[in-house]
C-alpha cells in the first residue's frame, strides 16, 4: 500500500497495531473454521454466508491496514468466492468446505509467518485455486457485468428539465460508479443523493434510493440541474468510500430532444436494449415445466380414450342425434390439445448455447494439457432444442470433443510437417434440418484410418478375419462405437478415462438420436448427431407382432409392403426379402425378443421397412393398427435393457404399446451385411 | 482517486475528534488516521452512553461513531447528539452487514460512513471529505 506513505506510522505503532491484529485475527480464523465446517446442510445459509463474508472482510481490512498485502488480496478473493455462492453460482458442497478450510489455514499461516518473520506460504497459489473454483463451478459467470441502466425521463421530468433551464441552470447527465470499497450501496446511495442535493436539483436518479436494485447495480445514473460548472459537479460527485468513477456530461437541449443522455457509454447498444424494453420473461423451475409436460402427456392419452369412445359410440348408436355434437366436441378438444402440446413444446425449447458455453474452456484446458494449439469455433448456439436433450447431451459431446483434441488434432510439429496450419480447428455446430436437430463436431485433424481400425478390431477379437473382408472402409469407421474399442496408441490422460464412444452412442440413442461419423485420413473427422425436435411426443406407426402391440417412429419407416409368404427367401439361415433390386434382411420381433409366440403363418405378410443410413431392414408384422401420436413414458422393464425397446406409451383404450428402437433392430438383423 | 495534499484541507487547523467504538483495535486505528491527518483525538469511548456524555463535555468538531455496537447503542448515541446539537458532525463506522443501521444513521444526520475494518487511506479520504464541509 503505497498510500501508507501518507500515514507514516512509527515502528512502535506498527508493532502494537500488529499485536492487536494478531489477537483479533486468531479469533476470527477460529470462527471461520467453525463456520466453514457447518456450512454444508446448514438451514440458515444466508446468515452463515454473511458471517463468513464478514470475517473475510474484517481480515481484509485489517491486513491491509498493517501492510499484509498478500493476505489482503487473498481475503478479497475469498469475499468474491462467498459473493459467488450468494449469487447461487456455486453449490455448497464438500469441495467448498475443503476450499474454505484451505483458505483459513493459509490465512493463519500467513499471519503467523508475518509475526515470526518466517517465510509466508504460497498465498497466490490459494488465490489461483479460488479463481479456478469460481470459474469451474460457476462457468465464469462472475465476469458478466450488469448492463447499465438507461434513464428515461417522464413527461413531468422533462418539464422539470426545461424549467431548470429557464432558471439558467445547466443540466448534467452523470454516471457514478460505486467504488470497490463501498460495501453498503444503498447507504452509499443516500450519501450520493445528499451530496447531489447540495449541488443542485436532482431530476432523476436511477435506480432510485428506495429501490432494491441499488445493491446489485454498479452504476447510478443521474440527471442533475445545477448552477455549478461541469468540472465542479464532477469533482464534488467524487465521494470517497462511495463513488469510484464519475462520468459527467452536459445535456444539451437538442441532444435531450432525442435521447436523455449523450455520454459515450450510452452508445453501447447492448447496455440499453436489455433494459429499455423488458422482454417480459419469467423464470420457471424446470421441474414445474416437466410436470406440465407430463400432464399434457396424460391429456394426450385422455384424448385418445375419448376418440376411442366416440368411435365405439358411433358403432353402437349410429342414429343417435347427439353423435354429431359429441364428435364436434371431441375434435374441438383435439385441436386445442394439439395447440397446447405445441406451445408446451416450444416452452421446453432452450438454446443449445447452454451446453456449448462449457466448451471454450474445455477445449482450452484439453489443448493445454496435450500441448496443442487449437481453436474452437461455435456455430448455431441459438438453435433451440428440447430441454431434455440439453440435460443429457453435454457429457457425450465433451467426450467427442475430448477425442478430437486428443486423437484428432495433431501436435503443432506434426501439423507443420504435413503442411497444415499450426493451429487446429474444432467446430461445434447446431442447426435444424426438417424435424431433426443436428449437432456436428468437426475437426481438421488426422482423421480416422479405417485400416488401423480393422487391424485393431481383429486384434481385440471384436471381429473375425473372415467377417472383416465383408466390411468396407466406410463401415469400419463405426468400429469406434464398439464396446471396448480404443485406437489410441497410448491411453492418454485426456481421453483415456471415463466413457467410451460406445457409451456416447448409447446415451445418444437413449434420447432417440443417432450418431454418424465420417472421416478422411489426414483431413479430419466429423461426428453428426441427429436428434428428434421433441423428445416427449412422437408420431408412430402401430402394429401387432408376436401377440404384442408395438410402435415405430414414423420418421424411421421407409415403406410398408404386403408380400406373399412365399416371397420370403432364406439366405444363410436368415430370412430375407427381395424388393425391387435389393435384398433386405427380415426380423421377426417374436424371435429377437423371445416372445415365444410365433406369428401367424398366413399367405400374406405385412413388412415394415425401416431404414437408417441406407441400411434397410424389414420387420414382419401380424397386423397393422394405425398411426398415432404417442407420449413416451420411460419404462423400467427388462425390454429396455435389450435396447430394442426405447420407451412405452399408453393408448386410449389403456393398452400399453412398446416403442421400438430402430437402430437396435437393424443391428440385430445384421443390416450391415446387406448394404447395397 | 488521488489524495489531496493534507495542507489543502486541514489548513493547519487542529480539528478535535471523539472516537466511539467498542473495539480497541478499531479505536487505535481510527486514532492513528486522525493524528496522521493532523487532528487531535480529544476523547475515546467504548459505549454509546459514554460517547454521548463525552460529546457534550468535550464538544468535539467531529465524532467517529460505531453504529454496529451491541444493542443499537451507536444509533441511540447519534440520535441524542443530533437531538441536542443540530450541528453535530458525525461520521459513522460500521461493520459489514449493518446497512440498515447505516441508512438509519444517515437519515438521522450522519455525514458519512466508513466500513469497518478501517482502511486508513479510505478513512482519511472520508474524514477529509467531511472536514471540507466544516471549513
């Protein structure tokens, strides 16, 4: 503190101050440790945080007073930490307790060291730790600055301004920012207001004195009429301990006619749009949204019950007069309900940016760890996706990105020697395509070498040499999704832990998504993740097979054909169907799901042909039921574990329908082998 | 903010200060600041009651008063001083978390407030700011 030079304390003074400080701070540290230990699960967390903050604050001030700069810096940072907790940016958990205890220890050691003249511990390390903690826990949201408040004058206030002008006063527009040291802002604001009153007439002060906002804003904006010069007003607004910085501008008449202020900062559009016209958003807990979504789902089921009843009613009393009114009421409900459904769906949509914002840091850290130079490009962060998707997609994406950094992008030397730029690029992009949401992760790295994948697959015993011959390069890339597959020469620290690509695939499929990978050796890899727009409701084709009711998402159905039983051929013990020029493998659900009950041996069969990535598979069904909108319910049934059933729904008549996972069926049918 | 030359504001005058605070450390600290600014500490008190007695006995130019003392003593003391002496110049000192008390004190006519713990530089600036008004 060079300002201490002003207050030259004698050596004795310093010594006695230090002693007082030492006694007081020992007590404070004890209190701090006690508070920290009881912070987890504490009921009155606010008062606890306040106490801790007060301890830090006291220590900060005292340590600064006796010249322990480092300690003052540490306690200041610790205050930031508590602030972040108060702002709910950081969760209160075991890690926090650990950190607080670490801070307490460090303070204690630093003070002891200063008393005994020993070496002080590494305060800056702890400060960095706190920084790191705040950033990782709160996504660095502390950096967000409150948008400046815009002053808009009412007609009455404009009248006041012109009246003051008539009296020969100048009108000033000012922005007074609170000093860092001003911990009590609404009290500070009172001083500001008192000071301004002594300088002239306050036309407007924003936020006003009684507003709760005062505590959270950094700047108070004022419009003041005064006989003093701009410089005088500016200087006198510099209230020590309250005001940190003053911007004062004279408000000229012409400028005033258009906009009530003309300070340079006023030009910042982001600062104004956020507050001039409140967008009228409200925050709702996501649990409440989920509840509404569930209720809509129940209503969808209820609606189909009514529809069912209407048709039964129609059959039984075809001449009933009320029938027409009955079905009108029914269709009315149906219309409103689908509007409701759509609206709720829209509410559930959130920008994917919520997931993407984690990535700049992730990529930075990973690149640093593996000593590579990587630029992350993010596109389409505004793309809206279902909340349910946002909740689950983060981890799989991180894994893909981690792989890209670790196995995809080359080191700077490798890149230079292969004629690429030093810096590798990873692109994260989200966009809508039809009824799907696509998320792409693209890198310009080394790419995936199908030859090496094949070798590896054989080596790991995942595929036999004979089978391998049938696999082309394009299909070989999909080996990375096999459980227990890793091509990294050495399992690196970065991507060698946690989940593998097979888990990524499972998670993606769990929300009815698909994952596709394309790669060119030397030119890079692209992962394409495709998800349905909404996760909760799907349109599906319903059918019976093996005595059970099934549904298949309509988007996966390529066509439905009716064939003679004799058209079904057998190749290598597997049933196939020749349609036009293609041979399509067939699946009997009763077999793959061990339902035990054979389908009817009729002359004619329905075959639903499903397709994914140019791979077709036919599902043999007993009878078609129709097309319906299904509200998917999660089920805890052993079918789920087979992955063939992705979910379930209840129909209007109370019947349970199992929703099939097309990818799993194609896999089961060995669809890979029959590609064109 | 640049600290003004102390001669500017103090102008050689020996302003008389009364310090009312229940913390010894804070009183010592405040006294140091006052002395460095060229003022004289004419009295110290550890309770609000004592503070009021001293105020009317010593008639200091400025009072530095802790409002966050137990049982609102500080606020009561301030009210009593201002009640009998409309010119009483009081700078209040408060620990963090007592903002409502500080606001009440300001509405009772306190001139400024200093957040505890006392940071000498800040405190000095605030005291000078209030002294300007007396001059």
